[in-house]
């Protein structure tokens, strides 16, 4: 899966979960600041990522994912 395909899937999840216009979703978008996501939002988002990409994201890795770009890179580097 290419970086663009990964980004597009993540953007779709953010669009649906946080009701944010797709045009506003960039690699620099932060979950805490830009989306005002709390810890429960983040956990649910990570679970959805796991389902979408068929990969487990350990809690210690999930805590390091601060931006959309972080998530794209993590998925890209941990694809099966």
C-alpha cells in the first residue's frame, strides 16, 4: 500500500469520526490540538486503524502518534 493510499484511508476515518472536512486533513494535523481529541477518542481511533489496516498497534506506540503524518509513517513501516 502506498503512502497516499494509507493517508487517504486515515483521512476518511478522521473525516467520519471527527466530522472534519477532508480538505483540512493534512499530515501535520495533530489529534490533541487540531481535533481536540481526548484519550477515549484516541483509543477508538487506534482501534479503527487496527481494523482498517489489519495490524495491532501497541499502546506504547499509539502514545507516540501525535499527527496524521506520524500515523501514516507508522502504518507504512509496519505493514505486513
